[in-house]
């Protein structure tokens, strides 16, 4: 209702009373701006087709009301085509639920703990396919027996009694306890996960996904990505398909080898962006041996789920990075139709609108890169004065876990994005300048009647008074480029 006071969005995600250090969200439910239940229902035609443009416009003005976020995300994540009807979606939903149940049955037949309402946290098998006889495993097996749930040791013994196990089964069984350990640590401040059934549901979805995606399997951090789906969608199969759709976009983040990490290209871009916005910090990090920026892997890999509060991370995903959700499968569309649809779908988000203004053949960097850069910039003084090694860098960044001001960080990320793009344009259009990383610092002196320093920019040569330029460092010269300077003359 117009005129009603804004309501804190985190009131819908209850926190355990003992977790007093969990920060409140800066985002509010704003009547008239936030996508409400009434506006959501009104966005559908009589046969069920969704006006996605109008819906996204409202989402990016005021977010999504928590009571409908799950069903809205099913569209944003590409589970359903906005042009589908009620009948088509219901049929597709049933088909997907059946498919998930089939996969879950396969997993249950191999390891009956799946689907039992329980989960494991101790390893059950060795890499060569033999059961593990260790106190922790035996104790967990004993607890399972008392609770009348499947005994993991007996399960593995039964499996190997029929002969050597298939490599795929061994690899999958090796992941189960690690998934269980991560499930216990995921969003532990929320009352929702006080219930064993919710923890087991999260475990079930992750182990089923690990079974079908043999390339990625499971990596630490995937539980943080999956957790919101469990909370937003009551049906386990529906939550699985939302997670699966999101993983199609993010699975590259989790494909790590002994020599590389999935977010390696993002780390390289982060280094370049930091060199532009804070050269001193970049140099300091390189001196400490952190020039590869591996300390930022977690932030990029799980999209700030641990740095922001639960509510803030949900708002971030929908409000500032719509490209995260844009993953519709439309094989029937022509190339031109797909491009038109992409433009109509993507220009509503704050970050994407900035990208749309920039005409560049290069693929735009994700907002997560600039979010990390904004965090480093905010902590620059502390890092420069207190970090004497990479352990100190990690500690300083870990101290911000769950306490970042998401709204401030997002707004700062958009500002840094503008600065970065401006420096790219200067670099491309000012070949006569002196370069320092991604930034153009032209300081060539030219003799003239009024002594000056010539600064080459995209629109021509601009001059600064000699007495001013002499006392400026390169950073100040760069900053001056972003401010209007009277154009004295242009040289071809």
C-alpha cells in the first residue's frame, strides 16, 4: 500500500536468538516499488504468459517480496519460459519432479541414506573402494543403527560383496561425507536449518547433483549456492531444478585442477581493475606475493554468500546482476530473435544498464569482480598498514564475513565499473600516452608559448598549466582526465 512504511526484508528469514552478531539488511520492502504478490499475479495473461519486461522493471526498482521470491526465481533462473502457459508449466513441472525422483531412487539404491531424512559426515570408503573402519565411521554407524536408519559401513560392505565397485560409484561415495560436513556449516545462523529434515533435504539435492554431473561432482561452496533454493521453494524437486539451472551458469567457477582455479580469468581481471583504482594497494599485494589474487577465490566462487548476510545476497543476485539469471533455453529462436530477446530481458538491471551504455566488442566483466574490487578499496588503508603477509590479507578479509554493507558495496562496484571502462577507452584511443597497467598516464611535455604538460585523451590533446602538472603524480593526472578540462587545441 502506498504510504506504508518500508519493512525490513530479513524479517522473513529468522535468525537464531544466540546469533547476535548477524547484521541486519540495508534493503527494505518498499510498498509501491517492491514486486508484491498483487503485482506479480497481475503480470500474467489469462492463459498464464508472463510480462517479463514489466516484471523485471519492478524487480530492479524495488526487489522481490520474500513471500513470492521462490516462484519468481523459477522464471529468472530459466526453469520456465515467460511465454509458457499455466498448463505447459504444470506439465513441465511434473516431468521434472519425476526425473528428479528417478535420479534420487538410483542414488538411494546405491547408498540408502539418500532420501532417509539423514545424512553422513564421516568418510565411508577409501579411494580404492574399500570400507573405512575408523572410530568416527563406526560411531556414526552405531548412531544410525540406534536411530533405525541405514548403517553406512554395512551399506559399503554389501556393495563390495558383489565385486569391485565402478569408478563412478567410488568417486561419488567419496564426496558424500564432505557434502555432509558442508551442509552442517551452511547458513547455520538461520532457524530454518535447526530442523534435521531441512539439512537432509539440502544434502539430498547436492548428492543427486553430484551423481548426474560427473564432471564437476561437488566442490566446497556449492552448498552456499543451493541453500537459498531450499529455503525459497518448499518442494525438493523444484529447488533442485532451480539449483541445477543456476549451476549451468556457475559450474565453471567450481572446475578446479591442481594448476588452476575455475575463477582464474576473473582473478586476472580483478588484478587489472585494482591496478587502475588503487595502484599502491596492487603493488603492496604483489610485494606480499598475492598478485594472483587467490585470496579472493571464495568471494567470486560463491557470489558473496558468506561476505553478505543471507538476505543481502539474495537481493544482490536479483537486483544488481540480472545477467546471473538470464539463462533461458530457446533452441527454436533464430539468432536475431535471440539477440532481440536478450536485449529486452537484460537492460533492466542496474549493473546491466551500465554495460548497455558501453559499446564494446569485449564481453562485460561480472559485477562480482567489481564487488571484490570495492571491498579491497574500502579496506585499502588497513591492508596497506597492517598486512605484512598473505595470512594477514586473508584475516582482514575474513573479518568482514557476514558484515558487509551490501548496498554500499554494490553502488561502489558500479562506480568502479565506470572508472575501469573509462580507462580502457583512454588506453585504446591514446596510443601516444605512457601506460601503467590499464591506465593511460600521458605526461609528454611539449614546447609552447604557454608552458604546459600535454595530456592525451580520447577527444584530442588537452593542456595543464606547467606549475600544476609539475606537482602532480600519475594518479592525480589520471583523476584529472575524468573531470572536464577546457580543450585548447587539437592535433591531428
